[in-house]
C-alpha cells in the first residue's frame, strides 16, 4: 500500500538530518502508529508522504511508493492529483487549518471540486454524507456554519470529514487528538476505528503518546532524533520494549498507581 524506503530529509538550516534513513510499510486497511517526542521526525515523515515537504528548503533522498507510484521525487502535477484524492491529511489544530471566513460545507467539498466533475448538488450530498459519517449532529446545520461556531471536537470531526470525503486510500493523522480533552479524544479515536473498519482506509497515526497509539493501532514504529529505533506489533512493543528510548516512553505513561504515589 504505502512503502517508505530509506527516507532522508535534511533542512538547510539544521546540522543533523530531520529524518535519517527511515523505512516503513503500511498495509491495506492497517492503522500504523508513529511515536516519538517533538523533533523526532514524525511530522517531517508525514509531510514527505503527503507531498508537503518544502523542497527548496531541504535535501532529501529515498523513495515513497503509494501502490507502486513514487511520490518523493514526483512533479507537482502528480502530487496535486494524489493530494486529497489518494491521501487525506488531518492536522493537530483545525482552527489554524480551516478558513475562518468560509463555511464548513464548501471546505469539506473542496477536494471534490478539485478532483471530480460532480455537480454542486452531488458535492453537497457527499459532503453531508461525510459530515454524518463522522457523527456530527445535524450535518445540514454544520454544513452552513463557520469554523468559529463549532467546538474543538466538532471542528476536528469536520476536518476528518474533509479528509475522507473523496474516499482516499490513506489518511495521515498528525497529533489529531492532542489539543482535545480526554473525553473528546476518546470519541475521536473510536470514530477513527469505525472509519477504518467500515471503509478499510489505511492510516498513519502520529503521536507522542504511546498510550493513545495503543488504543487505536495494531502496529507501531518509534522514532528518536530522526531514526526509527523500534517497530512491531503494538502489544509486543508495549509489553516487551527493546530499545531504551521506547522503555522511557512507556515508563512516562501516567498510571493510577503512579498518581496515587504523587504527593
């Protein structure tokens, strides 16, 4: 499905590589978690897959294959065909990604306007179906609202709707629940599980929180300072971490016992 081969990315303003030889595979219908602290290279890896790497600001090498099509060195015409239609992206803070002056409906429809010949009515119907699929109450009402009229959790659901409305093969999720409270976070994770189960969409879920990844993903990869240090089945990695960095990440997860010991 998606294959990353020996990916290297080095920004001109930095001494070390942001991504140093990462190789990863995501299979059809799989949810893979990519875990690591800030600056570990997770988001740069996702940007490379999505075709959002600022090429004039960095040196890069390797291969990124989506169903056999090479994306890392592809020209902008091919990338524009892939973005949105084949690969959807959900960012951490929808407030900064959505146009505050545009209603939700047209923003959800944008990919359809770019990549399809659907009529205005057909685009609206698909957008409403996507808003309903992410379990937003009153999809028609949300369709007419502006971003500031929605709560953070509702806005994140609308952004997921915009990312999946064209039924992409792959969904890239970059810390999509970090800015949400625990209850809403759990609802978003359940929503993602449902979308994966019902549509078979593959996902790359990026997080600094191994506990969140454990709730969603079947397999995980751990990055430290641009290097992939551990990869495997989520329960195996969680119960028997091999790398010291993974061990420290797991040790840092709050537990009820640790909370009770805290003065």
